[in-house]
C-alpha cells in the first residue's frame, strides 16, 4: 500500500511539472524562455538573415468535414476560439477563427490526399503551458508569456517533397508563414 501512495505522489508531481513545461519536438531543448512549443530544424545562427535549415517538415492542421460553429449565446461552451486553425475539407482551404467568424487563409486547394480519420475523438485534448484551459482543441497552447515557434523550412515549395493539405511552417527565405492547401503554398507576412 505504501508503494502505491509513493507512486501516486510521484505521478502527481510529474504531472504538475509537465503541465507548465516548455516542449521541444525534434530536438533536446528549447532555444529560449519565450517558447512554449518549439520544433527542431531551426536556423543554425538564429539570426533573421540566416535562411539555412535542414528541416523539411511542418505542422499538419486538423482536417475537418465541417467547421465548429461559434455561438454568441454561449461563447464559453463553443468550440472555436480566436486563433484556431484548421484545414476545411469542405472548402479545401486553411481557415483561421477570428472574432466570431472563419477567415479563409488560402485559395481553394485539393483535399484528395487527406486521409480520413477512422477513430473517434475522446477527451479534451492536450494542454501545454497551463493546468487547465477553456479552449477546446486537440492541442491547446495556453500561456501568458510564451508562444508557438513553427517548424523552420527553407523554401517549402521546393524543399517539402510531398506536402500534405493543411501543412504549416515558417519559410526562412521569405520570412513568412507558409501553408499548403493541397494544391498551392500561400505565404502570410
């Protein structure tokens, strides 16, 4: 019985530590205190003029059949929050939710290569940076002083050989966010 209590205490302490931790994916540490989630493949110097990186992968946004609906009557129970990104299979575009509406971020693309999900969604998703969040999502980043650092890719239109609809990264050459809609890359400055 004593072993179970010690094991439970260890799990609770580990969970508390992990909840507010910074996360590095594809590398062993984050570059600074301002990153909540950071990916490997950054430029070697970190300077704005350095475009070289060996990374050729990005984040794949969730591909949905229909966009979650905003409810002004009960905004605390609605699904989309400002800054929610997704790939709409319906309009074949990358969409962002802002101030009560979905904004189209790309031209019409091609959803033919989107692999349908065969599972069912369970739970409230993973929250990084906070013990709790009112935001709904598969991955929720919640922090007052840290942000997401997108994967850095040099010239994604030529570097990423088989981009997937809804892919997002930071292009180190154009210094812009690059998103792939299934047919074309769009760049946001």
